[in-house]
């Protein structure tokens, strides 16, 4: 059994403590400067207030000031921060990592390099590590449908672990797998991360339908919703993910698998991204919607903004044609350029032709 | 503008009257022997009781006895019956069809030929036509996410029309397309029909999760559902659809497109197939569930039974290996062999690896 240190006591980082503890590992959950009250509750009452559950038996909580101590002897380090904290996490962990340790990240997001190439968050994290260990620490990531509260409730959860380093990947899968948490290994880290990010953007797209229904006066006298439109937006999302995976040299097949179709399915069930999509679909500008959702981390909007910079680069090298990806272009217009939500349905139909 | 005759005044057949009427066609909605009260209401009050809407302006309703008259001068004939009525519809329409007419079917289902090869319903329909016209009448079908009540409510709806005859396909798309109904043409009729059928079977699979949640005592104190499991079953469904499309020589890409992922998304939102899946997942046998749902047409169960006969043929010719398609095999066990619902989660994880 190993020592596993998790930096970040948010929902997903903390939820991983449950299968790890059940597997018999010593789990050390370290708060960031934002997690003070969570860590305090975990330490004084062994109760995680955000997950609303008792801490699992083999887990203990550490305040941020004790990160050094928490990393002592750890063979696996989990980056459990959100997308805004990735650079910070890399700088915090970097000087403290030792050869032989393996890093795995739960964060979903995407950045654009200055040349418009997509930069997946594990690479962002790697870029913050000191040069001496930058290339020697294996970095893996988790993708796929996983509501943290369900994982902490020991509900059946199936995810993908991506890492190009086969030995590190095998070590991670073995360390995390329980009879209710099923990490499925893939070498295609970039494909997995693209899905994890893009499915957030497309959740925004699916959410537009609920807002358009509101704008049209809601359910009519014969109870017609706009599920047909939502389903078309869902399918356009998976179809565009396949197109983007292909354009970026990754496996298009991921589009119908766990990290794309599967994760889009559960993410589109509800949550803040759907809420943002609904606000935009109902006619609110992005600025208005953002102020209504003040205080929420809107990862999907950041991903769309990254895609606004990536798309021209893909077009410039001929990987994507001008009429392609109508839903992504609509989202870019709404979120990155502040345009009113509007869908060109004929263009959407052409996108759906594949 | 043309005359379009629809046989079957069920939800989907009738809903097609709305875009057709809005396009200016003369629409004749003909009831089957089961549609007496519907046709009576349409004729006396111009109100469709099942759709709960006024009949569209250019549509008129005909009792079954007046089918001959209703077919006079029609250039497009719609088979709007359910899967149990396909053979009957073929025999009813067959002797009355004339060269130059085009047939389009809304029915979703699947049969198995005696040798275990899949038989899509347009081919079943074709088999019932008189030999003289059997090969000369183009037969098309509609697939993709479309809740009939929304289409009749003139909500945005995107579907696929499949037909190997390019001229007939173009004629149909032009005839039906409005600014809210978007038929997307594909030559791959068999691929489309497989998706339309299989997505029903896999909706049963997604529905199991809700039943398993009930069997586990429901939502827990921290409100954990089993959405992660539902999402994994969704992804396994789309992944298995891709595998089956490939094994049957069709385009695997359809799995992430409108007729598979898109239609599975909307079908899994609710309805009788989800209800059946939930009953099975909660521990009821198929016989018990069927008696609870007495009177409902359980197309998904018939499709699973057809797949129970198709699977051995696929294995026999080496197109599918023995460990593949774990979700379909579980459904076959439950529905066709009366086994209790149970999922081998490790096997499911191997399926999700693709």
C-alpha cells in the first residue's frame, strides 16, 4: 500500500480519497488557501462539509502550510485544483516533487498556446515544474463521467485514466481501482483531455435549448418541450468533438465513448454549465449571465474562449473548413464576442450531416 | 405541391402531417383499425386527441375503409404504423401502390431472418409488397431524435432520412423540409435503421441504473444518485452501437451522430422504455415487468429478442468475439432468457475500453 497525497480539497480531489482509502492507501488531503474551513472540519470532526460525508478511514486532512510534510513518502500525488489553480498547483508542487513520484490531475479545462495550438492542462502543469524534473515525472489525467458526490458515496463510477507512460498508467489504475471505481487506461492523454474540456463547452450548447424554450414562452398547451432541439445539439456536440479530435490527430472514436458522449450525457443533466447555457439561450448576453452566476467558476466559458483562439489556427493550417463546427462557432460568438444567442438551424443541419 | 398519404394515425405518423401541411401539401391521414376514435375526432372536430392539437390546415382524416380513395394521386406514402403493424401495412399498401410512388416509414424496430441476419423494417415492408412492384418502389425511413408532440408543436426537430435511391431521397427531403423540421439525407438506410432500433435496446440499458438505485435504497443522505452508472451505460451503449455497425458493415461514425447518440439522449430522458429498464434494474423479472406495463408496446424488448438471434450469427462468422458487447449480452439475458438483472461491472469496464 502507498501514500497518496491530494492537493486541493474540492469535490473531485476529495472524492478520490474514498476509493484510495478503501484500497488501503494512506491518503493525505491537503487544502489550498481556499479550503480552510473544509480542512478544519475534516480535522476536527472527520466530516467533509462539501461532500457532506464522513472522511474515509485511511484519510487525514492537512492545512496548506503542512504540504511538505504531507508529501513525505508519497508515491502518487493528485492535483485536485480547478482550472484556475493549475499554474499555482504546478508551482506549489514542482519544487517538492521527487523522481519516482507520479502525478495525476483531475482538472478539466483547456488553454491556447500563443500560436493557437491547444494546450491541455497536464502540459500546463508540466510547464510549471522545475526543469530538472519536468520531463521525468509522469503526468496522468482523469476523464469521463464522474459526479464527485456519487464517487464519495461509493456508487459505481467508470472513468478513463490517460497517460503516455505505460508503467505509470498501470501503477495508477492498480492503485485507484476498487469494485465501484473503474479507471480504464488509455495512452491517448491528449485525446482524453480534449474530450474532458470540449464536453464542457458542448454542455453549454445543449443548455441553450432550455433557454430557447423559456424565450419561446415555455412548454405549450400540449406540453411540447424542446427536447428534440436539445438532442440535436447533443448530437452536434459529439459530432463536432469527433471532427476536432480528427483535426488534432487524435482518435475520433473517443467521441462515442466514455469521455465524450458519456461525460456529455451526465454533465448535460444539470449543474452550473447547463445553467449558463440556459441563461444564454434565453437571450441574456454572456456579460449578463456571468453577473447572474457571480462567484461560480465557469470552466465551460474559459474553454470556449480558448477554442476562439484555437479555431483560427486550425483553419489556417487547413484542418478545419470555414463552414464546419457550427455549434462551436455559435458558442464562440456568444461567449467570446458577446453576440446574442442565436442558432442558424440550416447550418446546424449541415453540421449534423457529419 | 403533392398529395401525401399517411397510413396510421399514431403519434409519429400524425405529427408528420404538420410540416407537410405547412409546406403546402395535401395530407391525408388514414387510420388503422386501431385508430377509430382518433380519426372520428379528427373528422368531426379537426382535433387530434393523442397529439392534443388541432389538425393542420391542409390535412384531412380518412377512416381505414377509405384507404383506396386516400391513396388516389398520392406521390408519397408514409407508413406510420408501429413495429407490430409493419407486415400488415405492407400487405395493406402493397396491392394499392403504383410505380412512381415513394414509400417512407417511421417505424423503429428490427427482426432477425431465419439465418440470424438482421432484417431492417423497410426490408420487412418490402417483403410484403407484390413481386411486380417489390423492387421498383423506393422505400425510405426516418431515424433520429424526434418526439412527435414536439414536431406537431412545430418545435425545431432534426432527423435523418435514409434511402439508397438518391432521387427518391432528394424528393423526400424537399417535400418534408420546413424551417422547423430538418431531414438530413443519408444513403445508408441500413445503418440508420440499425441505430434507430439499437438505441431503443440501449435505452433499456440506461434505464437499469434508475432501477438499481431503487434496489439500493434510493438516493442516500448526501443525495448521491446513480448518474455515473447511467452515463457509463449510455457510453457503453454508443460504443456497442459502433461495434455492431462495424460488424454489420455500416459506418461506425453513426454512433456519435444524430441517429445513435442523439436519439439515445432524448429517448433515455423518459418514456415506457426507460420505465421498463427501471423495473428490470430494480430486480423485477421481464415477465413481471411486462405484466406491470400491460398494454404498452415494448418495442425495445422485441429488438433485444431479435438481437438474441442475431448475436450467435455474428459470432459464428467471427464478426463479434465472445467477450464483446457486455451490455447487449446482459439485456439478452434479462429480456430473452428471463434472467435477473445483474451487471458484471468488470466486464462493463472492459467494454468501455472500446
